[in-house]
C-alpha cells in the first residue's frame, strides 16, 4: 500500500486534473488533451513522515513573518512585472513560444542581477560553447556566473548543493528528466515531477529560480499551463516574431500584481527595455492616411498609446472580419454598432483591423479609436495625425466614460497630440492640458460627425 502507483489525467491545455480519462477536457473543452500522469514517486504521493512533520496546525498569530526579500534583476521592465524585483525563495516560470527571447532575457539577467550574487545557468538546450557565444554577443560577463549543460535532474540538484548559488536558471523544463520517472523528457509526468523537486529545493534553500517553459501549440510536449498552479509566479513572453517588440506579462504572481507589463525591444545585442512604449509604438505612423487612429489603454499603472489601423473594402461576399490585436467579438460588435447607429453600411464590406506592434487592446476604452479608424477607412477620409480617441462604446452607440481619464490625457498631451475625442459624460473630471483640445461626444454618430465630416 505504501508506494501504490496512482494515475491521474491532466489536460495539456489548461492543466485540469481528473481521475478518469475523457475525450474532452471538462474544464476548457479541448478535445484529446487529457494525458496520463503517473504519480509513482515517493515524493509526489502523500506519503507519511515528511508531510506529517510540516503539517501540524499552528496558530496564525504564532507564525513568524519572514519579510519577503527582494532584489533587483537589473532589468527595469523585468522588475516591474515581478512586482518590484525578484523574491528570494521563489520559483518563477517564464513561458513563451520558442525563439521569442526567453533565454536571452535570463542570460542578460545573470549579469545585471550580479551584485555579488552567484548564478547557475543550467541549459539543456545548448552546449556550453553556444552559451558562451551568446553571452559574448550580449556582453554578459561576470566571475560569479556558472554554466552547467545538463539534463539529468539529480546531477543538477547535486551541483546546486555543492555550488550554493543564489540564483538558478533552468532552461528549459521540457529538456530536464528525472531518472526515477519512466516517462520521456517533456511529458507531463516528467515536467511536473521535475518542477515539484525544483520547487522543494527552492523553498528549502531560499534560492531564486527561473524556469523556462516553451509553449507548444500542438501539445506534444507539456506546456507551462500544467505548471501554473505549482509555481509562485508565471510570466509569459509574447510578441510577433516578425517585429522586434516583446511584451512580458504576468499571468500569476504570489508577490505582486498581475496587471503590469514589461516592454522590450529585441536588438542586435539582446533585449532593450522600452520605458516609453507609446513613443515606440507610434513611430513611423503614416501621415494623413485614412484608417488609422490612436487609442490609449492603461496597462498596469502605465498609460500606453497604440495605433489602431483599419482597412474596409467592398466585398462580394458576406462580411468577413479579420482582427489582430482587438478581440474578434468586440470588433464584430463595433462594426454592428457603426452599421446601425453610425450610419455606415459596413456589412457589405470586408474589414481588417490591426493594432501596430503586436499589442493586444483588451480595454473597452479603445473602442472609440477602433470605431473611428474603421469609419475613417470606410469614408476614405483621414482623421489627422494629431488626433487620439478615448471611450467605450455601448450597444446603442453611446460613448461611455472610462477610468483614469486624466492619466490617459496627460500621456496623450505629452506625446504632442493636439486633439482628443472624449466621452461627454464624465468630461467634467478632465483637467486642462496645454495644447490639447478635447472634443466631447455623446454617441458614435456624433464622433464621426465631429472628426470625419467633410468640410
Ligand atoms: P532566444 O532567447 O534563444 O529564444 P527562446 O529562448 O525563447 O527560444 O531568442 C532567440 C531569438 O532572438 C532569435 O530569433 C534571434 C534573436 N536574437 C536577437 O535578435 N538578438 C540577440 O542579441 C539575440 C541573442 C537573439
Ligand atoms: Mg532558449
């Protein structure tokens, strides 16, 4: 009975666990994603003594509060997403598509976190030589950076034991294998088991560990999703491979907010922090061109301006809509409102919507800018490069007020915009910003008339 094997099934898409196999995941609804996981090790099952020692209940008052100790990674945007620096004794999972820049970010951090900290970079993907070449290219140097090209977990844990590093980087979890587990590296069982053991060591020794996890759409290897519930912090590195923009987003953070994003640019010598994302996102905007408008969204504590482009062309078929960076359903709703309340017959057209720089506009405050950019393309009249728009659009075409209006307006004014369309409702709150004229509107129709009317 002591070491009985237990099998559970785990969804490769969402990490849902169940005792029985099913064709469709009961949690996320994906088909054929439940994969077998064997809990056959002493450590993963709920076996006796170890658990008993740690799990005696204690009064909340009696618990000692060991202050979480943070240190800077030396990369400002990385610190921002972590909630003000990395926490000692935490395990951070850095997920992202292959080639997005995870290894680059963490290698750069090895040097910048420095400050007498001893770093162990464990790579299961590259040889030491390749890593050295990359480090040279990135200008990463430092006497306390150690490299281990190894995939066997026991050897890695032994190295950590003898080297006693402060920071450990495991690149990537999918290449690691625990010889006590029968499954292949990258399988859910391996990935979970390895993470669990690394997690235990992290807490025991008070390390700061960064684990890389590749996202794989086909689900042939276990992705970071199945690990989300185990680790302290989950960061996703996103961006389009074709552009140099990269966004680091927190999906889970036990030590901070998950609203902040970090913005980077991939350059010749690695990743560069972008402290003023708006300036970069707006660079190279076409002037006097129909179908473009600037929106302002709040990402965490920062207002960010982004250009929304639209192309509306007559179509022989029913309305086909393609949107990139704006939720498909939201785009469909805006098109319907423009048709019914804005007097534009966009239903006979193909509409393409794109947000420049690979940014995703999730906030409804970007509705008005999206709608105006569609209207501008449909009418083939430019809005002018000095115009921005803020406002949520309701189903009856009304423009609703947004939060943090002044914070948005101040960023718009700072970047030299001269006109901004704002919701008439709630306009009283707006402060005056030098050189910025507000255009208050109540409805989509009013907004179109105010900025797109033929003179
Ligand atoms: P990498 O960090 O290896 O990605 P991951 O670990 O997420 O798989 O990043 C690889 C990409 O980054 C590769 O396409 C080349 C590009 N890159 C640069 O543009 N500049 C650089 O200085 C480096 C090191 C990589
Ligand atoms: Mg890599």
